[in-house]
């Protein structure tokens, strides 16, 4: 194949609408004229990027993908591809590749015939079809498998064929709807790296839908987290994990500890002090402009919390806790604590003398640095933005 490699998206540079290969402008979708499945969606997908739509079932991510593919009409708003509105363009005229969870290969055709089909319907010449089929098989490391039928392939091999078929007619955009959901864990992880490698090599724009957070973090340039028809946050994987802007995102991406309290003070740099419900004063980073006196929820990743820290370190917030349970996981110890008399609190301690010294029922101290703790006011717990 001769897919033209696009320049990789610059994650740090500012982007304008001109950079977008796909644009959703004020898009809404309802099936019953009452409940909006997708609400006022505004999203630009950059040329050559790997963008993942992530969220729980019913969050609107798959409906958004289906509107882009043309399998579902938008109720309101515009969908643009390369600046051209495609709302009324049929799916087969959009020039978009599609990979489904169930592979959607033709069982009566050989692998080579499956790959040739999208070229033949586009009236590509026979010699060119044969060349591209051979190139596509080589690309997904299935050279020599062209004469087999899908039933003679493993699940991973069938998915490779499905990916190759989506790429063979050289689309600018490829959509993938839970493409690895039917594979076992080891094969799924292998395919994640293979799809990411193909993306980096070819530079095609990939829009990927999944409910698997680790899959999204592994593969994506950016992730759009959906909930209740709204993008809650659109960020790089690192920013999404380290700097969640709502408790929904903090708890949907990775593991998260919560502590409730009231905001006491915020300085000009955004560092704040919070009085926990149990009375202890701690430091955090204020998110979303909460005001003194407002109720906030602290968000802390388990791996950012220190067990029995140095109490003389004034850069740490330190609170008392009691050990509720311990789970040995080889390289680390998962310690479940009760902190400030609130919900269970989890830390991941290294499998060293410090981590191994804790026992169920022990009174311990835990600490964290302000930059690793996010203070989110209550209205951000359930309401997204985007």
C-alpha cells in the first residue's frame, strides 16, 4: 500500500480548526426526541492523531463514532470531514475505514478476497488490487495466509485482517469500535501494540472507541472521556491521569482515593488548604476555582501517597490512619486504610522493609505533596464539561 504518512500531531503546540480532519460542531443525538444520548458535542480530531473515545456503557462514545461513520444520523449539528459537511453523505461515500469488534469478515471469501473487496467496489484495477493485497498482508504479518478463510484463522489473525481491510483503500480516517473486546488479555495487549505501531508507521487518523481505560492509556495521543453524552475531559493520557478535572474522570481513569472537607484558603498559584471532615488541615491544588467555605473532595492516586513519611518534612501533608487490610502483590503491597474516619483509602507501598512492616490494625501515618492532591469542588463530582 502507499498510504501517505502524515506528520505526527504535536501534543504541546496549539491547534486551530485548520488542523482538524474531523470536526463535530454542536452535534446532538436523540433516539426518542426526549433524552439526548449525545449533547452539544464540539470536538476537533487532528490529522494523523490517535484519539480514543472512552467511557462507560451508554455514555455516548459509540453513538458518536456511528454518526461519524454514517450509520446513525445526527439529530442536530454538523459533522465535517476535511472541511466538508458529511451529515447526508452515505457511509460508503465517506472514504472512512471501519474495524468492528466482531471482525465483520465475509466467511465465504478467502483472506485475500476479503482484502480485495473494498478495492474492487472502488473499481481499482486488478494488478493494483493484487499488489495492495500482498502489501496489506505483509503489513499485518500475514503473508502466505491469503488463501485461507476466516474460520481457519485465530481471533487475533482475523482482527489483523480486519485492520488491514480498513486500511487497504488508503482512507484518511479509520474508526475502530471496541476492536479488541473479543480477544483474551494477552492477545489483546499484543494487538494494542501492533495497532499503535501501524498508526505510527502510516500516520493515518484513528478514532478508537473502548471502555477499557488501560487500553486507552496505552494507545492514544489524546483521550475524550465521555459520560452522559458529554465529554468530561479531553487530554493526553498523562494529563488525564495526573490532572483530572472532575471526580468522575479521577475515578474512571485508574484508582483514586477521596477525602471530603472544606476549602479554607487558596493562594494565587492555586495551592489551597483544606480542613478534612475529621478536622485535620492538609494542602492540595485547587481545581475549578472553588471558593473558601465550599465543600471539596480531595483526589489522590494510591501510588502518590507515602506510608509513614518523615514527619519533619514540612512539604508534606500528613494524616493519621489505621491499617484495615493488606494484600501482597509481589512488587508492591496494597494497603487498605481508614483515614480521617472516612471511606477506605488505598496506598501502594513498595515491597521493602517499610511496606512489609505494616500489620492489620496498626496505627500509621500517610502523607502526600500538595501537587499530587487535587481539590475538586462538589459541583465537579458529577457535572462534566467539554
